[in-house]
């Protein structure tokens, strides 16, 4: 997938004009790109459109108008755009109670070696990507994962997301709409 280019990013005034339609369309699209695995983990598979939405919303929220600030946001969020043969997901670990969340995150500290995407008979282990400023000894509640899957045959029917951690072991078969989205992502040049 191509990274987001500066010419694709609208200034604040132009974005405000199209925001309701653009945002609603992408929120609807994200519903097909989201999957829960167990009760406390949600994955959202990112693509160019979801990343562009995040850039535009960050510029809007932070009122960023300088060219250097815009470039910084584009560069930062472009790390979420999957490369060729890759899928990229945001993993949110969700516990309502802060104490329960802290305890779970401590128990899941080594989660990075326990998440994989199984497509047919191929296994793609998740590669957790640390962001600047994250503590290496601590698992954050929001994580960024890259799956290097290579080529996937059109119509591949078996996509399964697995978490094999002893504290939180769950697996889920990806529904057809999500499989179609991911196959489309993998075929995008």
C-alpha cells in the first residue's frame, strides 16, 4: 500500500467542509475492519483510508496548521500503513476498571509473542511496534501490530486470529466482510 502523501491531506477549512460525510463513511468502513477476540481485546485492521482519517482528525483536534506539524503527523501515521504483503492492526486492550486493567496489562507483559494470524495453513506472527516514549517493560493498552502474510489467494476462506497467552487464550475466525477487506488490502499495490 502506498503511504499517505501531503497532497492528500486537506487543510482544516477544506476538511471541515467534507468531514461529516468523510468521517461517517470511514466509521462505517471501520465496522467491517474491527473484531473482538475474547471480552477484552479488539483489533482494528488499518488501511490507507483509516490512516488518512486519523491524520485529518489529529490535525483538526490539535489545530495543527504549520507545514512542519502536518508533515510530522503524516510521517507518524504512515507507519500504520501496511507494506506489500502486510496487514496492520491496532490492538486495544479494554478493561473498564483501572485496577483490573493494570493487573491484566502486567500479566500480559509478554503478549507480543502470543498473537498470530492464521490464513489457511500459514501462520503470521504479530510484530508489535513500539512507539517512541513507550516503556519496553510494560504493555500499553493500545498496541500496533504488523502481520507479514505475503500473498493470499483470492477467496481464501480461512482467516483466524489467535491469542495463545496463558492468561488470555482466545481464537476467532474472521467473518466474511473482514476477510474481504483484508484480501483487498493485500491485493492493493
